[in-house]
């Protein structure tokens, strides 16, 4: 259990610093594997539909897992660009599934559209991946620019800021519907015009124009990712490796002498690397964040206020250490809210409804409460005002409660104890107290 004298001075390396060494190592392995494959590039191996099915299943699962993990990461980074990237990976996962099911030898015998269907889904998959990464970088940069100028639409900020791990599935319904619609539209188009697709994708290897387009997409994505690693560096850093692997995949597929050759096997390995990079990294980062957030989760009776069940002053200090470590890992300040109520007992249920279960609510005075917001949960006073006004209209909060709320920020990176950090956050929040919101 942490005490008030616990120091919260932590050294957390930047995500880009943690990732560059692994990135260069993985890149080196890909280059060496490609160079060794060149010596037997056209040598054919045994044909195995089971191998194709296994690789396709692993790749599809990796893409779908990445989409889910990216939607969860909205808790850490509120950028809507993550929603676009998650939708891209979702679309790629579904497309990889269709690509695998239509592959010659894997597809059922009644499937009459031939290998051109596989090539069409392969193009859709790789094109969506490249365009999605480019869109992610552009939207993320725009979001960062607008955030620095404080021009973010409040409604958008409020909606995205409230996303939690339990909300990820609901939040991805829109991207899921969009991905399924796009994929279904492309499939129907192919079904109605099989001769047209056969003419476009009937060759054993992709057309030079298609290859050039996909190579250009991946080169553009790599250039944009490497040019500016300003926001959410962990994802950007490892997306570079995914884009490089996809670049090698397109080049190897266009140069291969056909299925089940050494060059073809190398392209399959690159496909799997491009799909598995982010889920592996994100799972590892999630585990590290959970460890950083570990510590006191259930407060002892001595650390709770007997009347409300909230944390007392010592309980807030005990919980602040773990939250400060998580904020440091997120490269974010700690947000602390102060609520003052004329009728404290009536304000207790309102505070429980207003803030997330992961936020730590404590009582620090007869009429004063403090709330330590978990990183990623920093609601603005405008959102609080609208929420409380709704509760007032619904009869859940009487006007005589006289609730006033202020939100402040404090920097957890300084050489200070958890108690000093809490005092700094409370002072900042008290300075922002508004008139009664209800």
C-alpha cells in the first residue's frame, strides 16, 4: 500500500525510444530473409491448401484483434484517427477472410469465378491498408493541430473522452457497419461483372499499374509515418514496420513465379508480419499499462469515508500513486476535479453517476469532494454542466443541492510525493470552481 510519503518520480521511456530498437531489428530480419530467398526465388515447394488456410486465418484474426485493441486504446488517446485506423483493420480482416476462402484449393468446388476473385480481394485488402494508414496520419495530425489551437468541437471531445474499455464494442458498431457495407458492395460488383474482373485480374501476377499504385501507397505511408512521430508514437512507430512488410509483400507477390514458390512463401510471411505487428505490441503495452496502474484497487476501511463509502484524504493519496504512474506512461497530466455541495448527502449519487467507475472519488471536507480522473477521462466543465442540467430536468438532482465543480491538472513528472501532487491538483481545481451548476 502506498503512503503519503511515496515518491511518484518515475522514468518512463518514450514509446518511440522503446520501439525503434525492435523496429530496426525486425526490419533487418525481413531484409536478410528477402535476400536469402532471392537465391531460390522461383523454386517451387509442395502445394498445401491447409497452409493457405492457416496463414489466412492467422492474418485475419490478427487484423480483427488489432481493430479491437485500437478501439480500446481510445481510453489513452482520444484522437478520432484511431477510429479510422481501427475501421481499416476491421475491413482488412474481413477481406483477408474472403481472400482465403476464394483461394484455389481452399474455395469449395462449386466456386466458378477462379483465382481472379482472390486477386481482387488481395488488391482490396492491400489498398485499404495503405489508404487507411495515410488517412490515420493525416487525421491524427489535424486533430493534434486543432487540439493545440483549442478548436476541437466540444461534442466530439466529450464523446471520445468518455470511451472506456467496456465501450469498445459499442463504439466500433459504426466502423463495423461501414466495413461490411464496403466489402459487400465490392463483392456484389464482382458478382455482377465477373468478366470485367477476369479481364483485370486474370493474369497470374498483379498488373504493373496495380503494383505501382500499391507500392506508391506504402511508400507514402512510410514517409508520412517517419516524417512526424508527434502523437501516439507507439502506434506510429510500429505502423512503419507494418507498412514496410506490406511493401515487401507487394513487391514479392508481383515478382514471384507463382503460388508455392520461395518468393510466394516470402510474401506470405510478410503478410503475416504486417498483420501481427500491432496486436503484439498493443497487447504488450496494455499489459505494461495494467502493471503501471496496479497497486491499491480496493481501499481498506481505514482509507474510506464512513458516511459515503468514498475514499478519504489518505485513500486518495494511496490511489494517486498508481494513477500518476499510468499518466506518466501516457505522457499526460493528472486531472483532478473538486466538487462542493450545499447538501453533501444528496450530491453523492450524482457524483457516482457523473464519473466513471475507474475514477476515484474521495471526500476531503464536510461539503467538499475530490475526484481523481483516470488518464483518458478528462470531461470539460461544459459537459458536466449539460449532464447535471439533464439530471435536474429529470428530477434526479434538486436545485438546492447547490453543486459546484472545478477541474484542474497537475504534472506527475516532478520530484514530489503523492500527497504534494494531490494538493497541487486540488489547488488547480479550486481555482476553476464555477457557480452552482444545478
